[in-house]
């Protein structure tokens, strides 16, 4: 998420976002979705224009990104089978308001009977088909897995270095007064080995903390089973282990959010605030490689968007505004807001500093 300080959102909150202090790239406006549509087309072409072309958006939130991708009419749309995966039932309800969703078993359909005993075959040219699920589908797919700000939401442990090796920070009921307190136990040997590998050659002061990426490891393993041939595009807060260690204890990379604002200490009011962690680049790349993916690119969001032609889209928006300003409809206004959106999406002190890691298999 982006904590706006200057520019487009400096006054807080552009139109329609009153009261929201933290925005993700899709919430900035439709430009991000238009860029993602180009990224999907690029992968589709690299994969030889498969049909069906399955795009799984993991942690799809309220469906805003999916809607903007479809509105951009990517070249792959007739082949496109878009699967939104979102764990929150309330957000899945919001997706239904934004998108025309098909029953989940249509993800690769509609189907036609195969010859004799063959499995039914998907009908080509039937896209876009959009379905919503609670968890990653048990499919083998050719396509793309897309995750914007999912990885920092996945479960993680906390490790602390000590003169005697890595410890894990666990939580126990406090003996007096209710609430919780931290308890340090020796880290599992596998975790300690992985932490040693990540910090090899770095100075690790006793008491330094790092995340243990349990959810990320499990997520990539599931993705690897799902993607027969394709691309994973993960966009997130990512930083090097060295820089995360420099920041001292966990308070700088472990953040809590409540009602779209920073929350309190992580052990306060359990269940009422989101707890997120910066992703350690070395841990992410290790999990990806270990699951069988090859790193195709690891770049800032700003560079990624430039490579996808964000400037061209801004220019097209300017022309759209000029030709429709007298009508003043939604299309005209969308065109006009593209300059400000591009500034927010590429801001090196904000969303532009997110990392986009592209993996292939
Ligand atoms: C920071 S939000 C980002 C939402 C959206 N991608 C965006 O960019 O606006 C992270 C989302 O991931 C969802 N999420 C967390 N863990 C998940 C999981 N294991 N599977 C699917 N969704 C998950 C959360 O409910 C939340 O909607």
C-alpha cells in the first residue's frame, strides 16, 4: 500500500476515496489496469497465444484491477479466462458488484465433448470468462499468475538472531493482566539454515529480526503445481535482507493497519488489525527458484510501467480528454486524470518503489 505524502493524494484522498489513507495501485485509477492488460498481452504472445489463456489474480481484493484490465480490451481477451482468488468473503461480494462472474466450473469452459473417451475440450474464442474463487484453483494452466500486494499479507514467522544462533519469536498468553507476550524459542533447523543462507556475508547484530516466509514458500509451491507453462508477476514491498537488517528490530518492516490507517503494536487487539511484513528479496527469489521458476525480471514498479508504455497511455488519455472535454463524460475524465495517476504509480518514494518480480516456467 501507498502512504501518500505529496502530489495527487497529498490532500488526502482523491475523489471517491474520502477517508482512505492507504491505497494500492489499482485504487489509484484505471491506468494501472491498462498497463497490466499490456503485461498480460506480452505474456500471452510469449506463450504462443494460447486459448484458453488463464490469468489467476491472487489476492484480487474488490475486483477493481480485473475490471480495469477487461475495460482496456487486451488483445488476448477472446482467449482470456480470468480467475479472481480472494480469501475475504466481503471482498468477493464486492467483486460481484463490479464484474459479471461465471460459475467457477466455467473457468476453462465452455466445453465441447472430446472424441470417444477424451476429456471435454474448451471452446476457443469464448473469452473473456471471469470467475471468482476463495483459494487457488486445482488447475494445471497455461497463463499468468498475478499478485499485487499479496505476498506481504501472507503468514510469516519472526526470527531473532542471538549469540547462540537463530531464535523464533512466538506468542504466549501473558501471565498477569491478560493480553499476550513474546516468547523466544530456538528456531527450527530448516528455518535457521534458510536464515543463515539469506544473511551470508552480512553483519547480523544479536537481537536483529527477520521474517520467516512461511506463507510465501507455501504459495510458490502451490503456484508451481498450478502453472504448467507461464508467468508469475508479483508486485510488492520488497527489500534486500541487508537493508531490512539495517532497519533494526522488526518495527520498521512489520506494519499493522486498521481502518485504512496505521494500527498499533502487533500484539494489541488480535484479529482487529492487518499485520503485514516487507518481503525479503532473497527469500522471495529463493522460494521462487526452489519451486521451479526462473527469474525473468526483478525491477521497480516505475521501470516496469515505463517498459509497458505507461507514457503512451498517458498521451492517449490526454488526447481522449481533448476530444471529449466538451462532453465531460467518464471517458473524458479518465483521460484527464492519467497524468496524476502516472505520477502516483511511478513515484519513487511511493508505489513506484514497489518491486515487480517476473518469473517464468
Ligand atoms: C493488500 S490487499 C491487495 C488487494 C488487491 N490486490 C489490490 O492491489 O488492491 C491483499 C489482499 O489479499 C487477500 N489475501 C490475503 N491472503 C490471501 C490468500 N491466501 N489467498 C487469497 N487472498 C488473500 C486479502 O484479503 C486482501 O484482499
